[in-house]
């Protein structure tokens, strides 16, 4: 309701300034008609109807200004200056050819001359408002065209009336009266048109641009003063130097103000372009650095893959292959013993081969776990993380806490990426952190799955140049791997304060619900001194 009342008030206030002057003009016409038709007397000049007519012009101008202020609440300085330039030029025309002859007419009384000059001057006021409406921003409404027609009809009728009075005689009922009647009809149609409600609605302020048509209009308006001066000089008419000088000074100042605004606009656009260029240059530099890091990381990945293949081949050659070859010789020896009718020696040799074969199978399984843990495919991410943490804690004698939440609905790509990131982070703890305590947390919600690896090691500085340039290929590989599945990687570390790694990845499919129970959490017991280790890790958080 408040909004509706505000809209009504926004429309009613300007409309009041139209209804009042129109009623005032009608009152003046009524007085004129009363003297002319009822009393059959000519109206003296100046008279009461003139007072009513002149009083209506400022109210019409005020109503239009209010509409403009409601429609464009911001300061449109450029349009205001343009309206001033055009009005100054047209005002000089009105003064020279309509007002000045009345002012120089010494045969008339002072009151007559004042009123006669006042009519062209209030027309200049309407011209200023008309120009301001024309150059105002926003789409043109039908009611706005009707108001412009009202102003144009009023101005044309006034100008023709002034020429008739100057060079002839005006009689009530002349054709010129139809011009004022048309103006009344147009303003009434504008007030009743539905688009009148939209005329006072604020519109977006467009960028201040000097279009070709407006520039041509401003140029013609600026040339009015010298053209009128040349015409009057050629006619031998008395030149009103103060009027022409004042008009030229006003035009000059307005043009200077307009040009200064254009200069500021160009400077602001140049500053904006420079800022954009700097931003683009910075972004380009970042892209180039990222591309260089990507190339280095790709080369490192390729080398690492080849090194890993060579290492696996070497381990197979020096380990299982040699051992299996030796087992083959042992089996041949057992067969020879059995052929020599020494079953006990052959049986002993076969049992030795069985024991060695079991050890080789265990070694191959460990190698297979390193390449691809079966638990990741068979039991899921939480089981694979638990197994890897157990093995790491047993080998490196780390105090390790693992709190893993059983997660369903992850794609194999996401599971593999999260596992590899956690694997690399835990290996970095072993290689570089010199930590006593490490914590692994796996949790999931509707937004995705998150792994947190935190240690109490020596830490490192995360600032400065890129990770790849500083040799942290493992961290860069972790980031690239998790970003390939749409996830993010964050690392918080500082010298002497340990390191925390967060890896988050989105879900590919909705999580399956577990009936009647919360999602299970699995904890691995603290190795060594669990209480003191947990206290140290908790104090650092």
C-alpha cells in the first residue's frame, strides 16, 4: 500500500502543476469571453486575463521540471548544459524579433511594454523546459509525446500571436485560437493516458555520450548569435551590444563546461581502459605462469611415471624373477633327489620352496597394493585409507589417528583422486615433516567429501613463488589431480607449526541413506603415547 501511495503522490504532484495553470488559463479565457461576448466590450491591455495567462507559464514549467526530477533523479549535468546552450540561442531569437520591438515601442505605456515583453520571456522559459524534456534520458512514453505536443502548440500559437500583434491586429475567434485549443486537448489527453503513470518512474541513467544529432543541434544553437548579429547589422537595425555580448558569454561558458565534462569523461574512460589493461596483463601473466607450471608438472609426471615403471621393472627383475628362478632350480634339485630315491631330502627341499614361494607371493601383493590397493575397489575409500594409515604407522612408528566415515555414492575417479591425494600427503609427512603425530579425517555431507591430513611437523612457508618453481611437484600434482574431478585443495602451513591439507571433491551421485543409524566412524588406536599425542595435536588447532 505504501508503494501505491508513493506512486500516486509521485504522479499527483506534477499533474497539479499542469491542472492549475490550465485552469488559470481557462479562467483568463472566461474573463476575456465575458467582456467580449456578454458585455460586448473590448478588453483593455494589459488586463486581468493577461495576469492569468502569464501566471500559468511558471506553473507549467515547474510541473515539467518535477516530472524530469522524478524520471531522472540523478544529476544529468550534460543534458542540463545542452538545454542551456539551445535555450540561450533560441532565447536570443525570441528577444531580438519578439521582445525587443515591444521594449523599444515608446508609444506604449510602461505597463503595456512590460506585459508585452513578458509574453516572449515566458515563452523562453517554456522553450528551456521543452528542450530539457527532449534531451532527458529514458524511453519516450505516449503521454510524453502528448505533453511535448502541448508545449509545441502553445509556443507556436504564442509566437504567431506576437507577430500578429506586431504587424497586424488580433481579433477574438481568429484561426490562431485553434492552436491554444489544440494545446488544451493535448494536455488533457496526456493526463488521461495510461502511460502517464510511467512518466514519473525513475529510469536508468545512460552513459553520457555526445551523439552526432545532438552535436549538430548544439552547433546550430551556438551559431544563432553570430547569424542574428550579421542579419541585424545587414538590415541596419540598432544593435543591442549588451544583449549580444551577454548571450555570447553565456554560450561560451556553457560550451566550455560541456567540453570540460567531455574531457573528464574521456579521461575516466582512459583510466578505466588502463585499469582493464593492467588487469588483463596481470591475468595474462598468471596464465603464463600457470601454463609454465603445467608444462613443468607434465614433464615431471611423465618422468615420474617412467621412473616408476623402471623401478617396478627393477624390483620384479631383482626380486620376484630372481627368486622364482632360484625356486625353479630348487624344484629341479628336489626332483633329482627323488630320482636318487631320497624322498626325505626331496620333501624337505619342496617345503623350502613352498615357504619361499609364500614370501614371494606376499612381496608381489605388497607391490600390487602400492600400485592399486584392492581395498579401494573392494571395501571403499575409508577402508583403503585405514589400511594405508595402519601400514604407514607400523613402518614409520608414527602416532597416527584415523577417523574415517564410510562414504557411498562416489565415482571411481573421485575415490582414486582423494586416495592419491591422501597417499601423497602422508608420504610428504614421512619424507619432510619430521612429525611425531599425524591425523587423517574423512567425512562427507550433501556438498561433497573432504579429507583432512594434519601433522605436527616442521612445516614450510606457503608464500612466495609458485610451488613448482620451488620443487614441490608432489603438492602441485595433488592439486591438479583433485581439480581434475572438480575438487579443491587447500594447504595451511608455517615453519614450526606443522601442515594441514584439505582436499574436497563433489559427489557424482547422491549418497545412499542408512536406515535407523548414523553413518559409522572408525577410529584407529593411537600408537605409542595416544593421550600425549592427541593433546599435542589438539593444542595446535
